[in-house]
C-alpha cells in the first residue's frame, strides 16, 4: 500500500499542475491571433473588394468575438474541459476556414454581414481556449493566481508575433496563407493537448515541487522569448536576411516556445527520485522497527502529504484559499515523518467562502459593477489608442508604423507578466487588493495618453511603452480578481461578462471621440490647406499632432476615471484580502508551535467573511 501511494505521487508529479500550466501556455500562444489582423487584412480588402470602412467594421466584429466569452462561460458548467476546447476548435476552424475559402476563391457576392459572422465565429473560438485554461490553471494554483494569469496572458499577447514570424519564413508574401495558418495551427495544437488541460485535485503540488523556482524559470523563459522576438524584429528591419537565416531564427523561436516543458520534466524526475528514496527509507525504517529501536509509528511522507493536502473543491462549493500545514513537534525528517501513535498530523486550514455567489448575485454587486466600469475605462481607452496607433503614426510623418505596432505588442506582453507578479506580491504579502495595482497602471496609462497628445520628439516611443505595458496589466489582474472575489463556480460566465467591458469602451470611445475628432480636424485642414481627399476610399486625410490631440487628452481623463473606480474597489474589498494573507512568519511560528492559540490579529485574517 505504501509503495502504491508513492508510485501515485511520482505519477502525479509527471502529470501534475506544472504540465497543465505549460501546455496551457502553448494553447494561449495560439489563441491570440486576433492581434495579427493587420497582417492579413489587406488581402481581405483586395479579394472581397472592400473599402476601408468595411475593413474597420470587420475589425470590430473580430474584437467583439475575441472578447465576448458568454457562450464559453455558459458551456463551461455543462461540458468537461476537453469538450470546451473542442468547441473552440470547431469555432476557430469553421470561422477562419470559411474566411480563407472565400478569400482564395474571390467570392464577392456574399453579404457583408455573413463575412462579419465568419470573423466573429473564428475569433470567438479563442474565448473557449481562454476559459478552459484559466479555470484549470487557477484551480490548480490557488495561491499563485497572479503569476499564472500573467504567464498565460503573456503568451497570448505574443501569439501574433510568433505566428507572423513563422508566416514570414514559410508562406510570405501569400497573405491568404496566413488565414489558413490561423484556421489550422491552433486546431492542431489544441487537439494534441486538450486532454492534458484539466483541473486537478491536489492544491499542494505547486508548493511541494519547488513552486517559486519553477515560476522564476517560466518568467525567465517569457522574458527571453520577448527579447528574442524584439531582436529578430530589429534584425529584419535593419538588415536584408537570407531565407536560410530566417529559417534558423524561426527554429530558435520555436525552441524558446517549447523551452518551458523543462519544468514538468524536472518535476517528473524529482518525483521519481523521491519515490526511489522513500522506498529505500521504508525498508530501512521497517528493519529498525523490527529491531525495536523506534517506539513511534512510521508513516511515509507521501501519506503525510496526503493527510495534509486538502482538495481544492469541498462538496463542490468551497475552495481552500490558503492552508498551513503544521507537523508534530517531533519534526519531519527527509523521506519520512515520525509520528507518535494515535496522534495524526495536525492541519490548520484557512478557508474562505468564495463560491456562494450565483451569476445574478455577482452581477448585481457594487464591486462587480465598479470593476466593470474600471476595465471599461482603462482597457477601453488602451484599445482605442492601440487601434489608432498606425493612423496616428502616419499623421505624424513616420514611415515605419508596423514597428510601433510590434513594440506595443511586446510592451503588452511584459505588462501582463509584471502585472501578475506585482499583484501577487501586493495581495499575498501585504494584504492589499489586486485593484490597487490596476489603479497604478491606469494612472501610468493616462501619462502615456498625454505623451501621445503632446507628440513631442521621442514621446511616441515612451507613450507606446506606457500604454502598451499598462494595457497588458489589465488582462493579468482582473481574471485573478474575479476568481478571488466571486469564486470559480460561475467563473467562466463572470469573465465573459467582464470581457464585454474592453470592446464596449473601445467602440464607444472610437465612435464618439476618436473618429469624429479626426474627421473634424481633417475637414478643417482640407478647407484651409486644400488637402485632397483619398480617391480609393474617399476618406479625409489629416496630418499633424492636432489629429489626435483632443482624443488623447480625453483618453487620459477616462483612464484616470478608471483609476478612481479601481481605488473604490480596493477600499471595499480590503477586508476580504486580509483574510487571504498569511505571512511567512506566521507559517513558521505555527510549524514550530502547532498547539499555539492564534492571536486576535491572526484570527481576524483567518476568519471566514462573506463579501
């Protein structure tokens, strides 16, 4: 029986939460291809005989499909994880596959609403992947939600750059082939790994198998990947590279994407070594017991871990948010825990009732409404800036607009990583809510909008850094915040509703502010300076900083308003986060004094609180 327990522990290490996290990152690296719309939009425009206005509306359909995950959120409570991902495969293949077919066949007679539907369905497939991997990984890493979400969202932010590099090496200049890649690439990856991604039972694996060191390695892989992509981008812009050189660079890129698999491999090898060591230790302990040298009962460490490791879900409702395992005062030795007879290992479990909210109850809380408004203002103003970045760069006379777009993608990726880690430190170590980091990011984003508005020499680079990075922070923080405030039972639906906020803000700000202001300034310039109207799509042309100055001043104010909403959420939810914070000093004291009565401050933190 002891041997079977230890073999199960070794097998769990090989197929544990770290493997789920790494494979989920690969799936996310295939699910953010809506960010690469500019790579293949021109072939859609030419093949289907669309003008710029049609292309902009098609982009809106893409944004709505990529952010509105209500269908996935509803089905996540009815389907297993693999079923949810299979639905995403169907949506992705049908939507983008149909779009590729009409583009290569030059089918121009289809109504425009049908093409928008294809784009919406294809982009909406990524919400199924998002929902499946977020639920699984947040469930498997309940104490590291910030870093986990940051890593996953970071890989999603880089997916467009990764696929663009592969396309440039293999298929360029055939832009229709990129649509084929978008349809087939994610389908093949998800079908290969969809049975690996799932919620696991144990909530202790991340700590038992070197969680901090593994997270540091994953962060290092992510930063190396971002730096490599930036280096490749600069090389391709500054030098004329041969095809063989491009192939070598792309092979290096794929190697870096696959590098995180080292973590689950190392965990697997460590688990097997533990199994071998424990088996030898059991034999030695049994011989010592037979000789009468020990008076206590000897239990394998795997059994103690099994005793001290509560499952994530209790009766399908409650999720343990923090646990403190205190072994007996005789101590825990490597390989075995020596326990007196008839006295089991003590376990202090601090739980919080975070699963009590139904969807309607969560949607009607003030906290959810304030969080929605905060995301709408912050992320909405960020998307508005990013969507108009190319046109703003052209109005200022820059010729390399795509360089700024790529830089924003990399800053976006770094913001997702930094936001996840910073919010984890703020929440777990100091007991402050994650929206505090969101408020700081929104204030910094407003500074980026002001730099765009002033259009000083070099301010465009600094503004792209601030806006791109702090926009990425939003996507690392609010998924983890929702799981902590409202639980995992209806997590998919709640994330789907919050996903409405960024496109809603973007469409509102673009339609009511950015577009009218640009046309107003362009009309003024045409009347005063007699600038011609573009003959291909009859759009007005605006030149200079005045084209977007008023827009970005307003975006700065809106981003500050989002920071106000975030601060209010932070103040309202501070008591909840205090209950989740268990300091390292308290853990050490509890391990040394398992029978000690907790202090009043500790009891306040550990007390169950209803939101």
